[in-house]
């Protein structure tokens, strides 16, 4: 866009994320003056795995230099962003959490069973089957994906060696550690906003309430009635317009 200064948003994706998933959304955002950069997580998209979660976060923190003005974090990316906040990183960055996977992990069955190594191996293999991919796409997307879109989405899982690692690393012990750190540094929970899709079938809004209760906070929440869990794929133009408006508005408001 002529005469528009691009604003940078650092995108923290969910488990199995790959940059190709944001192709159409990135182009739509660029036309509105917003540059979206994906965080290159260790162990994703064929990159080497981290030896442990601390090393994983070290890699993410390094990729986040210099600190952006805005972070958009979805799914498990929300917890990763909070982990950096607990380490004192992204302190001056406004963080937008969209359907984040946070303290609700302790309430749901799937994350618990995925901590069993055999189950993690089975789940990884399951994501490679055409029947499961068809079921997943029909259930969790708001529109029918093109063959290229569906291939790009699931290629992220196929090339994500770290997918089972995150289920093994993110435990109740990690959440208790974060609670302790945030209790001592309450300012690290400021400048956080939350978006949710009214048709999200992956993460329910009550999971946010569990997080707020654990951390003693109440974050501003905006529910988009027609969104699912993947609005940047379902409706890239709509999602990009909402993101551009948010970035512009929060930039004008200051930190």
C-alpha cells in the first residue's frame, strides 16, 4: 500500500505450524500495511529438535530479536509466548492471544494421554493418514479447503519432529512454575488481549477462565461470532482486516 508504513507482527503458531499455512493471510495483511513473520520454532518444518524445553524457549527467544511491537499467538503458541513473558522477554510487546492453549491443558483428556510415548507415536502416524486428515478438516475448518491448502496444513504436522516433544514438556509442573513466576512479576501479565472464535471446536472459551483463575488476571476478550479455530486459513481477508485494525489501534494507544 502506497504511503503506509508496514507494522511487524511476530506470529507464534500452534503445534505443527508451518509458514505455508499463512500464505493467503500474509498477502492480505501486507496489502493492509502489516508484515507477518512466523517464529521459526526448533523442531518444526524440518529444523533440528531442541534437547529440552529450556533450549526450545532459548531458540524462540533468539528468533524474537529484536522484540516486535506486536505478537499474535494462537493455540500452544499462546503458552510459549507466556513462557517468554515469565522469562522477562517481550516485556514491551503487546501480545494478542487467539484461542490459546493454556491452563485448560490440565482439564482435557487428550493432552494427558499424549504424554504417553506410545500414544504420541500413534498420533503422529495418525496425522499422516488421508482418512484422519479428511475428518479433521471437515470438523475444524469453517469452509472446504482446496487440495493445496489442505496439503500445506498437514505438511506442517508431517515435518514437525517437535510435535510430541511439546506434549511431553508442557505439564502441570510447568504451569505451577509459571504461576510462581507471574505471582512475583505481575506486570508480565499486562498488555495482553484475547480473541476467540464463536465456532471454535478445538479450544473452548472456558479454558481461558481456568487460566485467569490460576493467574489472578482478567484479560480483555473479543469473540468473533463466525470464526473457528483457524480464521487466518478459513477467511484470510477477514482475519487480516481484523489484525490490521487491532495493530493500528493498539499502536496508537501506546504500550
